[in-house]
């Protein structure tokens, strides 16, 4: 099947290394399904792959999530049929009009969820489910610090944490994003003017106690401030590298700071085929309840994937960003 796809031809370059051209897509192999895309989610993992932080061999088709309709099923597939609406997560391949993906990486989209919403929240929403239910069970009595609180993951994380009853302190990069963070459930919002000021503001907002959990997607620039924001026995969850990888830390330093714990989870180690169905059910149940809502902030044509990368990388976007094939 001939389709259009956006290829990454060079690792370590800017968005200009993305080009759209014709691509011949083979029929799905055993255990796989062919999905004709209706909406494609944009994620920071795509930028990490383009930069070379996460290895991928060019020429490659980026894109880790999409929503669409099953066009064909491979041998051995029992849970999906032609015509099913599905969303999926994958290591790559989403920046295209269609893709073959393992059936174990997909879930059916409920009727109440649109294709755009599914593409905007599936990978990000599964990430949030992992963060608040599996990495550490967030509780109503907890206070948490959420970075990029107006971003795709951040808005969902604020909503879910707020629904649980936890106190959410959001961090945003610009003043004009503070309102979206509050609308998403942040009780307080810190506008990041410098990493040094974050921990002081957190201590001020918590009467010196600090927060129980930090969800840090920024990485290198905020790692020390995040540790300094934690209460005794607090949990540091580093799950992103927007400013580069977080630095190394000695275990004894965690003890000296108050017996802290540190984890660096990756979604694909949690959303394995045996676990993904339950994670997807939990996510879509939250959407059905109205507790979590997808916020599609920007839409770009597939051919404009490079511009979408520029906007996401520069911090100009808010909410979810999708490509339309």
C-alpha cells in the first residue's frame, strides 16, 4: 500500500531533517494490525529520538502514538477486526498516513472518545496512569509538584492528581500558561524564571514542609531544585529530559536530603502487552467520568511535522499537539 510518511534522515539535527515522501507499507505480519490514521499524537520522545538521545536508526519514521481505523489484521490477531477504532503506542512509525503495529500495543477507542482526543491523550494518559497509580500510588493526603503543568502530559497529570484529591503545585515556563495549569487542577502555579527559585517557592507554599512527590519532565536544569523541593521521605520521579538528561547522584545524598527515593520510569516498561489493556481501561474510564479531558492545543498537517517540532521544542505549545494525515 502506497502512503505518505515523514522520514527522519539524519540524527542530531533540527526539525529540518524531517521530510515527507512516498512510502510503500507492507501488509501486517503475524500478530500485527494495519491502522489507517485519523490523528497522530506528537510527543517529546519524538524530539529525543530526532536529537539522538533515544537511539533510532535513520531513515526512520518517528511518531509514538496515533488513532485510526483497523484496515487489515495479521495472522493470529483475535482481539481486533477490520473497522475497529483503535489507539496505539509504538517505538516509532506514527508520522504516516497508516502504520503496522503490534496488536498488543493497541486498544479499542470507546464511542465517547473522539479520534483526536485519543491521539492527544493515549500515550500521555498512559504515562500519567503509570505515574500516579504504578510508579507511586498518589494519595489524597499527598502534595505533588508537576513540571510543564500546561503541557500535554502536565495538564492530564494535574487533572488526574486533582481528581485523586492530592494538592497540586504546577510549574510552567511562562506566565501566559499559568491559567491553563490552574484550569487543569493546580492549586498553585510557579512560573519558572530560574531553577534556584523553585524550591524556595515550594517551601513557601507548603509552610516549609516540601512536597511528597515531584514529577519532573525537564531533567538537567531542574533536578537539584526538584530534590530540594521534597519533604522527608519524599519521592523524586524523573520521567523526561526536555533540558537534557538528569545528572548522576550518589545514594548517600538521597539519605542526607531526608531518605528520599528516586525513580526513572519509562512507559514502555510498564505498558507491556499483558498490562496495557488494564491501563487503557483505567485511562478511558477517567475520560468517561469527565475527570480527565484531552486538551488539543494545536493541530498541524502531517506535511508540517517539522514546524510542529519547532513549536513543541521552543515551549510555544500548550496541551496536546496532533498531526492530521
